[in-house]
C-alpha cells in the first residue's frame, strides 16, 4: 500500500515537472523563438505555448520599444573643438528570428553601434551645427543606425542628443563671439539707418529748393520747436540769401 502511494506521488511529481517544462505563457508584447534539437523551428506567441521538454527550447523576445542611454562620448568637431555628447536611443525588435540568430546580444550590439555612429557623425560637423541643428543631426544618426541594424531585425525609432558639454574656456570664447556678432549687427543697422536718412535729407533738399517759401515754413517750424522746450535762448534764422543784398558786389570789368 505504501509502495503504491509512493508510486502515485512520483508519477504526479513527474507530471508536474513535465507540465512546468512544456507549458509557456507569453504576454501580448512577447514572442518566443523555438529551437528543436538546436535548430530554429519558428516564432510563437502570444498566448499559451506547448513545448516538448528537453527536445525544444524557447527564447523570449520583447517587442516593446526599448530605451538606452548612450554614455557621454568624447567628440572632436570639424573645427577642432573637444566636446562631450550623450544621447538617448529608442528601438524595437521587428523580427525576433534575426534578433536572436544573427547577433549574440542585440542590446549590447545596438548600444555599441550607437556610440560609434554618434562619434563619427558629429565629428563631421562644426560646433555651431551641433548646438543649432540637433534635429537634422538626430535624423542623420537615426538613418545610419536603422540601415545597419536592419540585418538584426531591429528598427531604430529615434535618437535624441541630450547634452553637448563644452569646457569653460570654450564657453567664454563663444560668449565673446556672440557679443562681437551683436556689435557688428548693431553697427551695420546704424550705418544703414544713416544711409537711409541721408537719402531722405537729399530728397527733402531738392524739394525745398524748388520753392523758396517752403524753406521759410521750415524756419517757422524750427522756431516753434525751440519755443516748446521752454528755453530762454531765442534763435532767429536769417536766410543766407539776404546777406547777398547787403554785401557790395564787385564791379565787372
């Protein structure tokens, strides 16, 4: 009687072990790469998966978008400026078979590829482009990564450059450059204003020269402006043509 009880208990234990090895449940975002005696036999999931213990093995693959932080990379720009750049990489697996079979560790491989691509692409651009044209640089890096990881069954959905760290000496140099640029623009704008004002003054002089009475009206307007400033000084404009009548004229031979 005791022997039969032990036999039933052993059989029940074997059944439990068999079921635990044979039954797999995959979530909606998971897929299982199945190998039978070491050979690839298909991708299964999601849901309930039944395997043959010992004969078949299952490797789970997550299909969700994964996020990796690219460590800070030392980059020398095209204008010989040393900076540290870090980024965030977004990718997902679109082909579980290739992600497991074609590359040993797709997470590490994608991370290393992102680091080298980040250094090589940014090294071809100047510092001003790194600071002002991040969207274009992000698109260029993503395109290169997407092409190279396609053979691994990985789709790079995006990469974002987070920080571009510059040493203090370069920060001061950039500030001086920006200040000089602002001064240059101010001088150019001032010169353009002087040029436009001179053109208008010349045009006004031509108009006033056509009508002598117009100049007299300008005299009165100037007197009105001076009187409005509450000044004790009285200025009376004297037409320059009036002096010609008071001065003796030389006798013509």
